[in-house]
C-alpha cells in the first residue's frame, strides 16, 4: 500500500504547487503586466484617492447628483459580494411597490418634471451592480441638476453627451452613461 500511496502523494504535492501557486502567480503577473487597470479592479481615482470602480455602481440620493439604477443587492446596495437580480417577476406585488417608491422619490426630487421616467431609473439590472444609466435617464435628471447647481440645462446636456459611451464594438449593447464618472465631472464644474 505504501508503494501506491507514495506516487499519489507526490502527484498531489506537484499539482498543488503547479495549480495552486505557479499557475495563479503566472496569470496574476501577466494580468498586471498587460492589463494593470483591469487587474486592479478598474478603479476610478480622484486626487490620488480611489473613489469607486468603473463596473460597480454606487448609491447617490442627493438631488444635486445624478442617480443610478437601483441596486437589488441587499441589505447593502451595490454590494459586489452579493451580486444578483431581485428575482421578482413583473406581477410580483413587491416589485410593483418598489417601483412605485422609486417613482415617488424621483418625482419628489423634481416635482416640475412631468416627462415619463425612464425604466432604468426604477428597475434594477440583472446583477444589481450596474454603474450605468441610459442617456435618456441622465437627460430626465438634467433639469433638476441644472436648477440645484445653478447651471444651464445646455451645460448639463453637454456633460451628459461627453460622458455617453457608445455601443461596444459599434454594435453590442446600448449607449450608456457611467453615473460615477458623470457625477465626478459634474463636481469638477465647481458649482453646487
């Protein structure tokens, strides 16, 4: 039995070193060398300080900022460790109540805005972490932002246009706006 156990333990040790140490070190080293920004979490920095990630949304509720899609991760919003959809179907009363509450909050933040509210401002994405909103959702919020920050709507629209990302490879997905990048640019305008 010792004769069979010795090669098995030797293979276990060899594969542990190979797949548990050498391979991960090689992949991590290549990622750091070739894609350092992505390998480090696609972090967004401002004044040398990390303020977020390009791929994980953040909660904004102050009316002077653009608001993103609601997060369905609970109990903490935009918790990357709990990424998931809400799993609530369109006929579920809990979803209806949540959407109604979001509509009420948006209307309360800008009572003069009577335009239809874009769906991405009241429904969570499949991951619950989406950092993007549609250009229509950003434009819906533009009058509120302009009024609160003493900007013209044209200035805010220009900022939205400058931060609108096109379709990936020109054909995949929809145009979108990263809410954190847009809010950081808004703060750089210097008015609040």
